C-alpha cells in the first residue's frame, strides 16, 4: 500500500506546482524552447521528489502507465490525421477547397468568414482537431495568399473549431463534461448558450474589426495562386466527397479512428483514379512523410508541403510526456491535495464558479491535458456546487468554459501543440487572437457573480441534498 500519498501536505503540493510553472514558463516563454524539454525536466524533478519520499519505482512507473494509458487512442488519432493531411493534399482536396474558397468567400470579410465557416462545420462534425487539420489548412493558405496576419487567421480558425466542438452533441469533450456533472447532454448544450453565444458574438465582432480587408498585394496574388493550383493539382468538384464522408460518419456516430481510416482509404482511391500511374511507394510516402509541393511558387510550396505521420511525432512525444506528468501528479495526489482545501472554503456561487474556472485553467497549465481539466475540477467541486444551491448543469458549463477551451492556449498542452504544429504558427502567437477561448471563462465568472444564466437547484433538489447531508453527519 502506498502510504506516502496520504502525507502530501497542501503546502508541499502548492510548492511542487509553483516549481513546475516556473520551469515550464521560463523554458517555453523566456528561452523559447520546445515544450518537450521543459516537461521532461519537470518529470525528472517530480521523480526525484518521489524517490526522496521513498516511493518505489513500481509506484512511479505505475503513475506513468496510468497517465499514458488514457492517451493511446488520441495518439493514434493524431497519427491518422497526419496521414490524412498528406493524402488530402496529394488528391487535390485541400487545393480544391482553396480554389472554391477564393471564389466564394469575400476577401474584405475574410477573417470573420473563416470564424463562421469553422464554427458551422465544427458543430456538424464535433471535432476541433479535424476542422483545424482539414478545412483549417485550406483557409489558412487562403489567408496567407491574401496577406493576412497568420496569427489572426489561426486564431479565427481555432476559435471557430472550438465553438463547434463545444456545442456539438458529437464532441467527446462535451459528452465528457455532461457525464462528469451527471446531467443530460442536450440540456447541457442548451445551458452552454448563456456564455457561448455572447462569446461567439463578441468574437465575431472583433474578427470583423481586425480582419475586414486584405492587403492590395495579397489580393493581386489570388490570380497567381489560382493559376498555380489549377496547373499543378487535380482541382475537381469531387474533392468534396471526403468532406461529405466526414459528415456522414459524424451523423452515424462512427468513432474517429474508423472515420479517419475510411477517409484515408477513399482518398487513396481518388489518387489512383486521378493518376493511375501513381506508385504504391508514392502513396506510402504521402502517408508516412507527407506531401512535398514542387510547383515552383514559393508561397504555394510552403503552404502545401505538409502532413504525414512523421509530422505528428513531435506532438505525439509531447502528449506522451504530458500524460506521464499528469499520471505522476495524480498518483501522488498533488493536484487533488491542492484543490481540496479550496473547495471546502467556498461560500458563494461566484466564488465556487471562479475557483472551478481557475482550477480548470490550472490543470491545463500544469498537466497540459484537456480531459483531466474537466475530470479533476468536476470531481473536486461537484459537491460544493450542490451545497451552494447550484445545479449540475451549472457545473458542466463551467467545466467547458474553464477546461476544454483553454487547452488550445497552452504551448505544452495537447491541443495547443497540435494546432501549432498543424498550422505552423506558435501557440503564443495565436493566443491573443483566440477570442472565443479567452472570453468563455471571463463570461462564466461574470455569470457566477451576477447569477445570469446560472442554473440553480430546485426546492426539491435542495431538500434531497439537505437530507443526504443530515444522514451523512448521523
């Protein structure tokens, strides 16, 4: 039995978290390092601390295994997404989306249009990662051609994708938040609108103000880019088939792994139809190493040379490290010990909501894993919410507002690292422009203190809770 878990003091847990924050912050922000090295240093320090406390290697390795076990499926999904990107470019799917986009989307209102498109399609598909890695790449390429600020365009893509992920009944994170709070999924989504709609509207206004026109030089590049794409890629209406397939799989609730494998298979078939002389070795190259654009146009080549399993290895290594770190922190009750005293001292609805929001943000910062940013605060504060007369729906909304949406803003976070790698824009560059993620926790805190949209327990529910507390004390 591991008796050391019970002896971790609040002060000790807080000290560990502060040291972690200093190492991660200085490593990534001050010295500009890739997140992997600072996270590895933190893991080393945590293992050293565990050994000083006379924890066995079995306990340490057990914590790492517990953490990594939860990330096996996401890691496999990221590998498949890398393969999907490479084949989609080779088949002309992403180039075709760019050509269609130049004809359909107004250059003057490009950035708000990007936000709306990603939000709409994201709601239908329910996966922010899929939106960013497919439609997002095409829209990002269009923004580059128009001379838009890459960080602003990336922020609009990510914000729209997160909105879609947050409001879709097909989203893993949305289902998780509802399950942790033990409330109905569709009631949860409906209740999300109190903060989600205002965040959406404010974000749309900000994108309209900041990105309502492209440079004249950028507008002049459109014809050149269109000529290059039409000359060097297979541009056709049937490029929409893999996109339609994504919608169909989402409607049928087919798991992401099966959806991606099916989509890659169909895309490979399209490549062979477009060019029957394509070799199996070339197809394997697209899947393993991505597509290498050789149009002779530097801008187009930079945009469309990407994808492949190898391109995801940096993200996969970071996921492995952050999950290992999270497993160790969970194993030795560091996060739980830090949150528990806070939960017991909260007296007002506003303070409960604020503490839960900050806890979700804290878990994202210290662990870098968005699912844990929902699970840990949800378990820690659920009883406190009910004691303060707040319904489970209030908890599930707060978990989304302070948990899943924030992971995209953390350089060493799973989501933050993924989108930075996929769009080739550093996390700290697009962070100020992810308005939806920045606004969601702020609006949730305002709701907590004003009571606007804050779902409270009915009188019958309060009576049941009082009976349960009385029985517990007896």
